[in-house]
C-alpha cells in the first residue's frame, strides 16, 4: 500500500484549511514525520543488534523524538542487563523515567490532535506511545530487581501492572480473545490506584474500539504496536511464570498472572517478524532455552519437541504439536532455524555467536563450543565480551581444560564488574586442579590457587540482588571459611585442606554434566578421586566430615546420572547421604546444600525412569515413578534456606511444571 494512502483524512475536509503550498495538511505533515522518526529509530535499532551499539547510540542521540529516545533507552538497557554495572544501571533507570514522561506527553498530544482532526488507524490515538511507556515500565521492573533495593523492585512491579493491562488488551484485541466489557472491567479495577493510572487504563479500555478497524492494517505505526506488544506481553507472562509459587500468589492477588505457555507462544509468533521485535523475541527465546532451561534436568525430551524446524519462521501457532512442551523444554530444530535466521540477519553480531556456542554445549559438543567462542572478531561491546568470556570459562571448566578456565575467568575479573569474587573463586578452582595434576609448575599453581581462593571471599558482597548477596557468593564464602577452619585445625596451607574437586563441584552448580560427552564425564569421575587430595591423615580428616563425603556423593551421582547409570547414582546417594541423620550436615562449616541437592538428584533419577521407562516397565510402574518424582520435588521445595537455594529452586519449579504436564498428557490424574 502506498504511504500516501494513509494521509486520507476521516473527517472530510476538516483540515483542508491547514494546507501549505505543497497541498499537505498539518495532520499529514505530522503523521509523515512520525513515520519517518519511527523508521529511522528502528533502522538504528537494527544496527544496534548487529554489534554496532556505540554507533547506533551516537546516531540516535541526534534526534529527540520519542521513538529515538525509546531506542536509546533500549540500548542502555541492553548494556545494563549484559554488564550489570551499577553506573550503567543508574543511567538506564534515569533514561527510562524520562522516557515514561515523554511517552505520556506524546500520547496526550496525539489524543488531542485526533479529537480535532479524526483518526484512521487500527488503534486508539497515542497507543504507540502507551506501548513505549509500557515497555519502559517493563524494563524498569527488570532493573528494579537487578538493583539493590527491594523498595525499588516493588515500585517497579506496581507500575508494571499498568503495562500488563495495556499490553494484554492489545494482544487480546489482535487475537480476538478480549471483549470490550472485559477490558473496561480491567480498567475499572485498576482505576483506584492513581490518577495517572486512571488515564492509562481508560486508554486501555478504549482499545476495544479498534475492532471497528482492520487488524490487518499495514500502517507502520500499527505494525510497531502489534510487534512490540506481542514481544513485551510475552516476556511479562514468561517472567511472571518463573517467579516462586509464594510470590506468584501475591502477584496474582493484585492482577498479575503468569502463563509460561502463552508467553512462549507470543514470543515465537513475534520472532517470525523481520524487524526489531522479531530480533528481541529471538534473543529472549534463545536465552530462555539455553540459559534458564539449560540448567534444568526434568523437562520434555526431544521426542516431544523436535519437529522439523519449519514452524520457527511461521507466525501462526496452530502448527505446534504441543505448545506446553515447547514452553517446558527446548524445541531444538525450531531453535536451530531461529538461530540461523538471526545470524543471517545480523552477521556481525556476537550475541548470536554466543547463543550458537550455548546450543553446541547443550548438545554435548564442548570442544566445538569453545572453538566458536575463541574464533571471530572481539566483540565491540565490553559487556558482550564479558558474557562471551564467561561462557568460554564455563565450557572450559566442564571440559576440564584447567589452564584455559583459569585464564578466562581471570580475564572476566578485568572486563566485568558483575562478581569478581565468583570469577576469582572459579579461577582458583582451576589452579587447584593444575596443582593436583602435578608437574614442574605445581608450586606456581598452588600459590596462585591459594591467592585466588583467599581473595574471593574478601571481594564478595559488593553486588546485590533485591538487597541480598548473590547466592553463588554466599556459597563460595561458606566453602572457603570451612577450608580455612580445617587448614587452621590441621596446620595446613589452605589449598591442602580442600576436599574433593571444587572445580567439579562448580560444574554441578552450573549443571554442566548435561554438557559433557562420555569422555569428559569419565574424566570428571577420575577428578573426583579422593587420591587427588593431600594423602595420609589429611584425606582421612576430610573424609571424617560427613558433609564433605556427601558433597562428593552428590557430585559423583550427577555424573553417573548423566552417564545413564541411574541405579549406581541412586545407591550412592542412599548410602552416603540418605542413610545419615540430618545433624551430620548442619553447622557453620558444613556443606549446606547436600540434603536438598540429594533430593533433587533423586527426583531427576525418578523422572528419567518414568519418562524413558526401564525395559519392560508397565504404565503402572512408570506412573509410580512419576508419583515418586513429584513427591521428591515437593520435598525439595520445602527445605529451609541454603546457599544454592536460588539455583536449585529453578530446577525444582521447572520440574514440577513438567511433571504436571506429563501427568495430564498421560491422563494419570
């Protein structure tokens, strides 16, 4: 459709008197400028996604339109979530607040202009700016969680409710699932909050009037609204579905309801778009599958999710075999098709290279993943370089490439301010393994390990989430304190008082046994040999601590399970952990995660025996295993607080959702 077809007025000749010499009215000039500003902002956002964020930011700063300010805020937000640096977080929060105000002003101006001149688009005048404001509120809510203040996080979630209602009404209007009365009821429910909220939700309610216009409109402003709303609302639904159950109930009481399946479907629908909304949706989907679900053990298998990948490039949702399964586990063929599409659209972007490496690692191809991360040009953004380095370090740790792991985490300290304590600790763990390997440089590696392991706890606690210390830093502080106490009691150097492989233990924390192939798993089992500890009375003293033996058993069981040796893994956990009283695992210097981790491991074993089934297993036997898995997950969900609670919690929550899906699918209710 020609652009000029959108310049036709719906109010007859009402604005003809405002024409200038070229025959265009003020309304036509205003709309033309708006479309030009949007096109320019979106163009630079595409440049931004192709690893040219600095250049895009400079160009966007030259224009003060609301669309350009929106794109600039998105650029800052990307820097924030990739680097998590306090100064950038603060700058981004300020930019988002200014964007909210600007979008509010533009929405009101658009409504006043439409009242005078009429309107022809699908959506209510100013909706494009309401969507921008909703996205600013969504990004602000994420920042509120990343910053150190619980108050800021709660304030952000309160504002996000308004965004939720607006985006829901747009998406429901597009899909035909929302009625005018439902939207008006939502508006009325929310109008008690503030005067500002009343204005926002009255706009939300009036979106029902869009049913009189064509939802198939190809107006660029309408298209921007549709794409942005689908991406943002899909993300909100997904994020809310990932909150802990107790928190979810609180959010539900005030109008927030997560829906993982619908959220993922919306993101897939948006990912098919050949614009910036599609790119953001693709990035969110790959991050969800590769990072969040990459650490989960209980999920649908490839047989429920494989497909042929063609639907990755389709906007329609009806072709999905099992949408709920695709929300609980990665549809690998579809993800590969999506990644291929994104890499062809943004060939210079290092973000997609990182996602490809994550997919390779998830397919037990660590060597290929490391080769990919070490090839290609250096990312132009230091935040992307830091993410790439961290992924390489994790892969090197899983592959037991100790020198590479040490060097990579040492580089992370230099280029990332996220958690120097964690980087030092993981580099120290790698140096400890080099020391235990022996060789002419053993003394050098011992000194390096001693330095890094002592330095790590001292730098912990500087970065916080919701006013709480980062969980992995709590874990490493507790571990080092325990080793220091043992070293003091036995008169040893710190590194000689360390138990069985803290490097393999960190592999368990990041759930990298899922990434290891058979050779790497066998090597990891060898690294867990007690003979690698300082021999004689020292190893006897370490083994005298039942919690240390239990930690060894948990890590060994995870490796055995990854090798398919379910019975051996289960027997080890029952004999070395379950057989002992809980008092053996409680105390200041005890390894506090072993009991809940044992429960998680046993639930994963029960799931494997249910889902895949033993040879000749009946449906009744498989159902009994599903019941066992569910009972263990409920038990794991009820443990008192421990250092790895956040990481284990994601595994438990995802596991419970998968069990519920499988029970319904098998009609075992």
